[in-house]
């Protein structure tokens, strides 16, 4: 719900919208300027338009954060820390964008014993987490200690892929010995960044089908999320910017950029010399991301990367979809041991409820491995996303 009105001046970091409930977070102004409009519909990468607060930036402003109030997090109670995390507007920066404070309060019958910190890049091309671990290490360690206090966890393990050993060394050099925090290198493979995959790699435990990490006493956080918490909460600031990887063959100046939330994609691509006319623009990574037809979409809290592929690219060509040949390649590729072939056949005849009840559709985290290996070019992940959306709408309507 908006806290501002058209014509109102706002400063960088000022709250502009409050949370709509517990599983919700407030929004803060990413710039100093004046509110131009509210509830103006703007496009999203998924397609549907969404309400937004449009702010005209004061171009002559230094854009210094003017809205903060330093506080001592060491004297705060776990309850106060949970409230502070919600007030920061923090969500998971790994891509899911789930409100971070909700994870700090698991169901009453669940006790968090271990924090798993995800330092594995979720997709090819993306390197934002790597840079955060190298350049914001102090904030990361501070954020981990804060979340350990809030959840009551006794230990924390940071999992980093073994092609980022410089990050492992950097983190280990700054870890306090008495804090119960360790950093471990794990095998570099996709989708190692999936939380269930990382839990198994680090702890040798499996999250039960249909369950959540809290069922086995674990909470999983992305390194970018905790680094931001370690920076924002001590100053009572809100999330107004994030590190975004902009990469691909169609980018003249690829790299990791600190981008204000709400920045128009078109503006960002102009700054990096992107060839948008002859490129396919993908929000996210090449495996789990989605192409966007409009450059007027905004960079949101959950956008970890933007990848541009030059046309014509062999991987972007339209491919004829053939019937399933029962080769079982998708079964071998699925990291959570589902039956993508059967799920795809059920989706083809719109038996969505059966996909969920009998074939564990919700255990799929949409890594894209099954679609990638399918010799019949069946867009399995797109089928699964539609099925999940239909099932969610059906439950909401009940």
C-alpha cells in the first residue's frame, strides 16, 4: 500500500509503500525525486502488467542515502531482528524473492539448527554472487551472525563452488573462530545452487518430498541476501539496489552492476552498450530465466542477471516439438529424481491436479535440465510452470 502521493518529494531510502501482511515487505525509494504517478500499470517480464510508483529522479542530486538511523544490532533481541529484517524490505536475492524475515520464523514445531549459506551461482553466465563474496565479505559475515542470532542456529556453513576458491579463501580469512561458521568448497555443477542440492552436498541430508528445509532443521539463505542484511539492518535502511550481472554475446561492456530497484531495463542496457536490436534478452540466466518482449520492464529485487544472446543463435532457434520417444534422458537428468516425461504427458492433456498429487510436481524447482536434454524438444519446464500456476489459482478460488 503506497505511503506517498503524486507530486510528493521523496529522498533516497525513504519508505514509499508498506507491507500488506506478514508475508510481504515494504518498498523504499531508490532515488531522490518526486512521485510522478501511482498505480500506473507497467509491464513485467512474466507478461501481466503490475501497479507501480513512478518517480522522476532529480538528475542534479548526489543520490546520497538520506534516510537511516544507526543502531546496535548486538543488543537487539531475536524478535527485534525479525522486525528489522522485514522493515528493510529484504527478499531472497537468489531469484525466488521470498520475504527473508519469514524464514526467520519457522513453524513452531520446527527448530533451525543449521544455516546453509548459498554461495553457488545458480546459473551459467551469472557472477553476481561471486563478486559479492569477494567485495562485501564483512557485510556477509555480519549478516550471517545476525541471522544465526535471530533463528537460534548453532552453526552456519557457506557452500561455494570449487571454481571460486578465491572467494573461499577470502571468506575463511575473515571468519571469527568462535562463531560456529565454516566455509566449504563444493563440486561445480549445475544445479548445485538449488537449495535441496546444496543441503545434500554439505550436510548429506535430504529434504523430504513436499517438505521444506526447516523439516530437517535447516534454513537456506543466498550470500547476496545476507550481505545486504549485514549492511542495511545496522543502519535501519531499506533495500533500494542490488548487484545485477549483465552478460552475453550481445553486451559490449559485460559485468556486475549495482542497479537501483525499479530501473528500466532499457536504460540499463543502454549503459552497457547492449545490442538489443539483434539480441534475445533474457531476464535471469539461460536455464531458468525467461525472455522478455518489452524493454520497459523494471529491474526488481529478484532479478540477479540479464543475459543477451545474439541472433541467430543455435540455442535460440525455434525447434519443432515431436512426441515423447520414452528415451528416459529427462529422468536421468532430473536432480530430484522426478519423472518429467510422465509429468509432460499429463500436462499435455491438462491433468494438472494429478501431476501434483501423484507425481510430485511441486518438488520441481524448474532448473530446466529436462528440457535441455529432451531430443524431442518438448518445452517441459514451460508445461510445469503453467501447471503450477493453474493449481495455485484453483486453490485460491476454493
